[in-house]
C-alpha cells in the first residue's frame, strides 16, 4: 500500500517510516514530485493539517495524510504551538526558536510543556482526525544529539533525559507522532 505523507520534512518521514510496517510505502511530497509549498495559514494544528491533506487529495486524488505538530508550554498559554517551527522567524531556525523559548521562560518556575500532533487523513474516501500528545517539561540547557527541533530541551514525563538523549527507540514508543501513528495503523489495517 502506498500512502502520501504531505510533508517535505525528511526527519518526520524517517520517524514515521520506523513506525510503519514494510507493507506500507510512505511517500513524501518530494517523492511524488510536489515541490509546491503548501501555505500553512491555519491558526490551529488541526487547521494546518487539514489544509495540507486537502491540497494533496484535491490535486493528486491520492490517499494521504498531513500532520501539524507543535510544542505547547503551559506558562506561555500554549505558545509556541502552531507557530513552533517559525517561532523566532520565517527562517525556521531551531537554535533561534529554542533561545526565544528560553528568553520567554526566564524567571518562570512552571516549565510544564507538551508536544502535540494532529494527523488529518484522507483514506478510502473517508476523513479522519488523529491526535497524539506527550507531556513533559522544558530544561534550560541543550542535551543530546538525536531528534530535531525542540527535542534537546524537552524532557518527557517519567524520564530524566531529553528526547534528543533518549533516542529513536524510546521516542518511537512514547512520542506524539508515534501515538498518532498507532491510531493511523488501526485505520489502515481495517482495509
């Protein structure tokens, strides 16, 4: 079975490929020759995931899904949230995003945060909305070489290491995209 993942983000594709059985060929936008940038104009993760999935479904007529994910910090009223990738500007600079989060949390004791993802799925002429969330906290030093984005400063609840330190094996069990992918697999396995 072929399924389009409406993203150009190679990190996300790699992460999901590790979670899917070999019977599912996950194709990125690059793989299908879609070089057009899909504007994420939504103000929520749900809206952005739908925008991307609807675009691919309408343009190519293929079964597909899109995700939008974000880091949400309680003390920042859920920010950076839907703006996580561009929090410090349109250049999508991970280092600048982390520094901005730290700056805004300066002097704040509550560093409770969570990663949340939303999948919007078009499969077999039906639409599904799937969600995954992992709670944790922000730390004020970067630790670990794995992962991407905010992974070096996010410690999931019940662990003392960051996502960047825990490695793929743990992240692929407890991570927000892993949880949403488990729900996706249930849908795909019914066919």
